[in-house]
C-alpha cells in the first residue's frame, strides 16, 4: 500500500467534483500501461533535476519507454537531455500544444497510428500539469491520465498521491521493475 495523501499542491485550487484516484500500489501503474493500446509518456522540464534510482527522471523515462509500448513526448528543452543519452525515440513538443492535440480525436499521434488512450505525466511544475490535465479532463473524457508526480494531481484520472521523497523514488522503481518483469 502506498499510503499517499490527497493533499492539493496549491491553496485555493479547486479541481471540481471529479478527482483523481490514488494508486493502491505502484504495480497497478504497470498493469495499466500494459493494458493500454497506445500509451504516451509526457516528460516535463523538471525531469533532469528530479533524482531517481536510475539517476534522474529522464533516465527513468528512457527505461520506461524501452520496457513498454510507450511513446515519449519531451516538452520544452528536455529533448536535448534525451539526445545526450542516445535516445532517438522521444518527440519534441510544447506541453500546451500537446494538450490541444490530445483532446483532438482526429490527431493520429506522433507516429500517425491513432490517438492515445493513456497519457502519463512526469517532471512538471504542479501548476502547469494541473492546467493541462484540467483541459484534458474536461475536453478529452475518454483519455486516461496518470500523474507520476510526488504531489497529488486532482485533475488526472490516477495519481501516486503526495509521497515523501524516498517513498516516491521507491514507487517509481517498482513501476519500472514491474514493466521489465512482465514485458510482453
């Protein structure tokens, strides 16, 4: 059990009646990724500065993309971090532009193979992720959204919840390990 809290990250942010569920255990994230037909991992500008057991969140994103059916969208200047590590599978796009594309049912995705059914956010400032996910929650109701942030994100479909630093790193590593073990 994760035992996370649903504490909002900023005072006075009212998400509305529909709020994110908290994962009972990290392996559920891996199960959702495996069940999805098309999954997109969106990595934000805080990723190089977020420490994980792999080094930082960019390294963890590369590890996640190798072990699942996951496309990676690197927002802002983060694409250069993926290129430094030799990863050529990440796509560069601004996060607000991506939010607009994800709500468009005619968008074929980065590879033209169709819309995504699961989107995972990691490495964002709280208020940016909150804003993009609010738009998706209201204008792309069939899209499932997972937040892998350390802080509860109420506009996602699922969130890890508010976790202490060490517990968040362990949870992320459990997700990545579960994806590697049950690689289909």
